[in-house]
C-alpha cells in the first residue's frame, strides 16, 4: 500500500507553537537545492526558526540569496565531501558543535544521502525528531556495482532505526525503500511542490539563428549517467538523419559533456543541437515546446514539476515519480529506458502534431495545481510535529 502523508484538519499554524528546525544538505543546488530553499522559505513564513547547514562546494548562489535574509533563517556553510571520506568525521563534529551551540532543536532533517547520514547520526542524540529525505535513494541507480549496492543498502538499513520518518517523493521511491528493508511505517510519500512562476525566455531560437516557428525541445539537468544524456544524443542523431524539424537545446554541465559533443559531431547533428551550459532552467522552459527527460533513475525531478507549471509537454522514461505524474495527468509521453529509437519516435510524433502538443500543454497546467509548496510543507510540518499521517503500525 502506498502511503501519502495527508495534512490533518485545522487548527492552522498561526495558533500553533513555532519550532526550531535544522536542515542539513551537502548539495544546495539543482532539484535538492530548490526543494530545500522552498521548504526553508515556507517554514520561515509560518513562524519557524530554520537553520540551514549546507556544503561549500555544490552551492547555487541564487538559492542562497533567496533564503539568507528571511526572518528566522540562518545559514551555515561548511566542508562536506560528496562521497564518503575520512573528512566526514570532521564535518560531523562541526555540525554537532553547531547544533549543540544553537539548540535545542525540535527537528533535524537531512536531505540526500550525505545530509541524511549526518542528521541521523546526530538527531536523536541531541533530543530532536529526525527525518530524512533521500531525493532518490542511490540504490535506485541501475549502474551501481554490486559491492556499492550492498554497501549503500547496508548503510541505509543501519541508519533507518535512527529515523522517525523517511520522506519519499514518490510511491515508486517508497516501494524501493520498503523493499530495501527501511521500514513500512517510517517510509511516507510527500510529493515535491512548486509554486507558479514566470521567467524571461532565453531566446534560444535567436541565439541559434533559427526561425521563430522552429519546434524547440530541451534537456535540463546534469550531464551525468543518471540523466542519460547519451541516450538523448542518439535520439537526436536519428531525428537529424530523418529530417525531423526539431532543434534540441541542452542546458547543464557535467563530466559527460566532451563525450556528448564528440558524439554529436560523429552523428553530423551539430545543426540540431545548441549547448547552453549552466543556465536558469525556468527561463529555458519559458520557450520550450517539449521537455525531454530520458533518465535512468529519479525520485521526483523538479524540472518535471516546473515543466507542468510552464505548460510544457514531457517525453520521459517511466522512473520514480515521473511515470506517476505523466500518466495520471496525461500530460506527456513515457518511453522505455535505454531506448533512443523509442525516444526519437515519441519526439517525432509530437513535433508533427501541433494539436496534440496543445492538448498536453493544457493538461500539464491543470495537473500542476496538485503540486504546490504549501501542500508539501503542510505534510512535512505534520511529520515534524509527530502527528498522524495515516501510516500503519509496525516498522
């Protein structure tokens, strides 16, 4: 059974005691950073005191600016290695010292695997409720080696009893977490949320010298194996060879960039691709006709929610919350993983059918109303207070 944390009826927050909350995350960028920034903002607006402890390397300055001057918000940056390292001992000690000095805290909430580990090793020892949001458990990665899968799985099971709730962003992620042995009772589903927004377009067509009527598809994400940009490039090569009138804008950076650019050249598809580097994805969405999400695994990507709010149909692989969202909202197409031919065919179908794109866009905007920051914060706040979320008894 899938568990969706539902907010209890009033009283509202205005008549309830404020809390002191510590959020811990190694990365304060991309989707995780967006989630943490939105959650921090919403909690501060509800009168809570939020201490955000984040790593120093993977940081989005724009997100820092959004939250650093909020009433009730305090930010603390410290060294946090991305992968497990001996340096983690020093980082853990610095976090412990900070929490003891500024505490006591009602809640310690870790985000992603590193922040989750820090939070769970310290939370209950400091007398706080402890939550962990994985943002896609690393054990979901299909290319994870057997030894690494065993190691990460064992670590998650070891830390699970120290966790009051593991907050999964999709039913698929919760199913994986419970199958991993993390506990039926402690794993709950709280979908991500995004508020409506507006953004100035990047004007990619003009940059690339394209006619204004050109169909523009886009990829927004890290150029890393998880996001499968290599599969996208193979699909683009096929579309280019067949003369499908679509241009693909790729926004993001990562270690696969040189190999991807080389492959585009080998496919003679340079004229079909524009490389944007690190840009504001919302600005690109403002002018896209299609969003392409060929990922190998996901929790519930923020770019998907932002596409829905922007009225952009999505072509994606059915991973994590992607399939649940697209299929329930009928706002895009899903294609098999590792299948560039199926991806190319789905793109071509929508490129050649303007009425279908318009229908999917309308459905996307309508479906986006289900995923707001306020609803997400209501559910998380309920967990912070230790109140019933409809979870069954037992672990």
